[in-house]
C-alpha cells in the first residue's frame, strides 16, 4: 500500500504543475480556442492521474522500493553518485522522504512482525480518505437516482417523446433514454451510466425551451460526459490530498458545460443562440436544490452563467486547439516520468543532512550512527495546504412585492443615472420632464431597448416604460420601483422573460 501511495504521489506533483499553468492561461485559452479543447486536456490529465505508469524504461516506485529493501544490508554505504550510476535517479527530480519516516515504530508486538512506520500510517490515511471520498459520491448518486425513480413521474406526452426521438436521430443516439418529471430536480439533468434517465423539473416549458433542454442533455449523452464526470471524481478521490486536483475537477465541469453549449449552438445564427441563453436564464433561479456530482445538468450559478452567455454569444470564431491538446498530452506523459520518490540517507560522518539517496542501515551499522534526536533532518519538505472553496453561489430570488419596499421612500421625481447588476445588465434612466423619462435597458445581452418612453407615478412609486427590442423588434415593457439605493425592474411584457424581476445597483456597468 505504501508503494502504491508513492506511485500516485510521484504523478501528482508534475500534473499539479500542468494544472497550475493551465489555470494561469485560462483567460487566453478561453478567448482564443473553443472550450472543447481545454475540456479534453482535463480528461487527459485525469487519466494520467489514475494511471501512474513510468515511462522510458523507468522502474515503478513499488519495484524500486522492493529493490532498496533487498539490497539494504549490502549497500548501506551507497552514495548519491552510485544511485545516479544505476539509472534509478538519472534525469529525474527526486522527492526525498526522510529516513525516519520509514523507521519502524517500536511496539510490544515487534517480535511478532507488528512494526509500522510513519510512512505506512500516512499511506493508510490516504487510502481511507480515497475510499471515503468515492463512497460518499457513489452513495449520493444511488440515493438520488432511487429518489427519482421512486417519486418521479414518467413523461408520456407525445410532443415531448416525438421531439426526443427526432433529436436522438439527429445526434445518432441509439440507446434508450427515459424522460421523468421530478419535482425536486434542481434543473434539467441526465443521470444513469447504463439506464439513462433525462430528468425534468416540474415546470412549464414552451416548445423552444424544451428543444434546447432536450438537445443539451442528449449532447451530454452523445459525448459520454456522465462517464467523464466519474473519471474526474475518481482522480479527485485518489489525489484528495492535492488541492489543485479539486480545482481541476471544478474547472473541468465548467468547460464541459461550455463545450456542450458550443455543440448545441453549432451552425446556428445569432437569434437562435440568444434564444438558447434565455432558456439557460430561465433555469438560473432553480440552482439551489441538491444534486449529485455524477450527473449532468444546466450547471452554474451567476458567474458561470455569465461566462456561458459570453461564450455562446461570441461573434468571433475561435481557433482549432488540437496543437494545444497535443502539447498537453506530451507534457503529461513526459513530466510524469521525471519525478521520483527516494528515502534520504543520514550522514554518519557529520550528521548534517541527506545525500539524496536511500540508505537503510542494518542493525549492526545503526550502533555507529548518531541518534535521531542529535541528527538534524534537512529533507522534510512542507507542502502548502491550500483549501479550494469555490462553491457556486445559488442565484438569489429577486422577485419581491411592493409591500416589501421601504414605505418611507416616495420621491416626487425618479432617480436618474446609470445602474447595473452583477451580470453586466444595463439600465440608464434620463429625465425628459417632471413625469416622463427616457430609458435604455438590456438584460444579459438577451435583448436591448434604447430610448424607451417611461412615465413615473409618484403616488405608487412606479416608473413604467415600454420600447422595442433592437434585435427582434418585439415589444418590451417593464415597471421599475425603488428599493433603498437600488432599483427593481419587473418585466411586464417580453417574448421570453415576462414576470422576471432584476435588481440593479447604481454605478457604471
């Protein structure tokens, strides 16, 4: 078990370096290349993390450890140059493990072979942590799926089934997909590794929204994203001690959704892509329910949705990233063979530090060596444990009744100026006369109204305006009320978002 832990530790270090570089380059890669290429890089790295095989003829960590133990008594005086000569450390970065970590802890059962070292204890903790991690996810998955099958309702609507069949034929999907309505579903999602289930919340969707929802989840099924999510979970379980692997899993999930969006909207015009973002927007307020990691869905809080909207509506065509993918594969394979683990050697002459290679002293030679208390250990490498807390914030419900407004605020004139929300929506109010105002208004790049005519009723504290969407030429109407220093805009008429309420803060967008 100790040898297996050392093998995974050897691969975790170089892959972490690649992950750190990718995270630094993410803004550049997202702007220049399609999201699917970075998503494939994450898949390659996850595979490398769970397959710690040496390359270029290198001896695996487990075999090297066995060789050290076999030759310990005859090579107790071996130096660092000897280690390089036998090829076990040539061209490699050696992570030195203090010799005292492999020294057996004396116990009463020592005569019965019950010795155990600090390194053995660390390996045991690692194994228990990995089993606990993956067990929690599997139990959560099976429980959630059981709840769906138990409390969900199989959809038999002909229109839904006909659309599902059409999209399966279009995407060349031959497997069976069941459609179940589950009231507690956070959003539309796909679950099931063998028997695939497409889960819909208990919501009323129009034909356009239903088309995008079904196609989105079927694209996940077509690409096997449910299995890749399992791959990332296993990689995270094996390397749970490495915070960069946690970040990698979260970034991979985001890129999975970005690449799925690209596939759904591939070859469509701007109007269709905008309609798709409006479908995503309609699920924004339903992201606070529980879900399992081992499923796909309309993933994301506000910040993730904002990134997805920008990616979907981007007008500039992104480049092919196959060269970046090949470079990442080569780095993952080559760097994985350049890191090794070694046990440090205590210097008997000056007691100052290790020589960089393992030296297991036999019982006779240990009597001539200084005690562990008198010999400083300069080879302990502390690892900076950083906690990755990047949980997606649930979208706040912005719909508030006028009874919740501060009753003391009832100005004779409406506050003019520029307002924005946390997704770069725009609200600019200009005064025409005492009761009439001009309004420029846009929501998440889904629609934009310029120079809308608005009138203010000081008694009710409501500014009502109406204008024409510059993209679709449809009528957009809304009511604006004051809430403290902020404004609440409720859509009273629009093509897709009627009844939605948005909160705007003063200042430049």
